[in-house]
C-alpha cells in the first residue's frame, strides 16, 4: 500500500494493520478527513521520523440454538463480544520502525463463561521492531523481532484469526525478503498463550512454530502465482481421538492461485509427517476454491465452488496418527458458526455472491460434510475433539446453509449479519445429541 494506491482515494484497511502505509498524507492537500491527521504524524522537521496511529472497535452478538448440536451448556439469549485494538507505528525513513498494538477483549452473557479466545481485559497484542536493508538486487530484507501477527496465503494454515474476539499473535523472530517477483519469509516463533487479566500473556512454553514461506509469480502463466512452504510445529501435549502425547509435525505445502479473465482459482495441497507419542504421523489435505464472476451482469454475481479433504486417523489402536492438523487456521474456516474445523473432514461447498450496490454484498452458500475416516471423530477449528467416533461407520456429518450480508457504511464503518442452519446428519444422530443448529451473528466494526 502506498501513495500510488492513494492517488484515487484512501487505501483500504489491511488484514495486518502494520502493512498499511500512509506516507502519501505527508502532502496536506491529500488529507480528506479529520482522522487523516493521526495517520501521518511528522516527528522531526525533515520528515525522516514519522508516526501513525490506528485503531478498531468491534461489537459482536452471537446466538446459537443447540450449540455443539445440543451437547453441553446452552445460551438461550446469546452473548456479546467486544474487541478494542489501538496501535502506534513509528518509522525512521525505510530502515527502522517500531510497532505496538494494545488489545482489550470482553465477553458478556455466555452461560458457561468466556471461551479461550473471548476475553482478555488488556494486553500487548503486538510489539516488534523492524530493521530493513535494501540489497544490491533492489530487493528489501527486513528483520522483525518481537510479538507480531502472521498470516500466509488464504489463511488455511496460518491466520490472524479475525472471526474470534481475540486475534492470534506470535513471539519470535522473522526475516522477510521482498523482491520484484519473490517474497520469502523465514520465522522461528512461539504462539502467544492467552490469559484473561492485565498484561499477562506470555509465549506458550509448550508450543513452538517455525518455517519458511515463499510466494512467486509464474512467468509463463499470466495472473498465476505459487506459494511453496515448509512449516514446523512442536507441541508438548497434543490431544486427538487416538490419545495424548508430544507432537512434532512437519508440513510441506504448495498453493496455486490467481485469476484469468472471469475465473479465479485457489488450489492448495499439504502433506504432513513427524512423530506423535510413540508413533509416526502421516496426514494430508487438498483444498480448492474456484469462482466465476459475471462482471457486466446486474448485481455482478460470482458463483463459486469450494471443496476440501482433510485426512483423519484410520485407527486409534494403531500408533501411527493420520489426523490432519491445520496448525493455526482462520477462525471461520467453513463458516462463521465455527462448528467444524479442517480435520478428518470432506466438504463440498457451492455458493453465490451478489453485489447489491457498491456498499452492500450478499452471499449465500450450502456446505455438505462427511468424515474422511470412520476411525476418527469430529474436531473444531482449535483441533479439539467435539464428537468421538464411538465405533460408528457412518460418514455423513450433515450440511449447513448460510446467508451473509455486508454493509460498508463508510470506509471506517462496516456492519455484517449472518444466519446459518446446520442440518445434523446420520453420524451426529448416531452419537447423540444430534440436534440441528441455528446460528445468528451481527457485528459492527469501526476502524481508523
């Protein structure tokens, strides 16, 4: 993001706020609102030092009728979630910067109390320093040290976790090379362990995450890019249907994505190996998202088809583990309801998006789920076992229809409403309770 983008208007807010660049506001004539005054703050007469302030307030309501298909405590009136983020960014030209972000996340009204990602009264969500060099080839090499958000690709394996009330951050070091046709990230980190008090979050002592992630354009396929990566994860206490044990998992992946005329495509495959307890790991996933947009038609419809397969364990008695681990996936992986995660699952997911106006977007979809292996149960996004296999051979989990409408009131203010109904399938009914689930969520977000 930079002044070229800003020439036609203010740039959009990005997934990671530290990637935003407001240097174009150095020219006072390009400031269009009162909030622009805090987006570019010269800190010396030459302009070598400059700062930027940013923030977010999100208010969200969630209601489940038969949460977890009726298992466990229920919330007859739903519950409220609030998230506040405030960031400060200080640069010295392009060679040095300090970025910090505070977070407050609160929950109110949930019967069984806040979930792990619901409440953290006040903490340092991000705090890092960057040092940057311009190399002989024109590329830029950045060394980043500290607490930081990280996401890669379409956030299937590494995500900022936007949907939950608390976004995800990591403590560690990261090297970033950005060339003309190549970006390469090398990292060694620990995920942040969440506590619910004041400034008490710490690096998780039981988990380590490291890897290399590259992105490059395909020269002979215009509009197509390839992501290639290795990601490593160690957990001292991993829990699966098979049991509990130390896990060291290595993930090798390839993603091909891009756009050609009216078509867009995103296909990704991952193979995992390593050790779990006293056995080995052999797991995999294939995922795709293909769409076609009629750009000149009324409402500019985009039809899409997503399809995913994530392996499950073949037998809990066999020490070899085959359950796919999505590492740190996006919080709303299949839908905003977040009932299921990408482990031991097959899903086929058609949908339609309509641009009702420049400010309104409506999306509807229908997702069909099966277990990939009858020897393994169902897991949620946090890789928690939510329904064991119980020896059931039936694979059909159910299907879910969802409708979402998004309203961009202004550049700073957006509102979203979602309704989903999950039709419980034979596997859930064979492992009662297997009730249908209704989910409603409404939220409003203000950013600056």
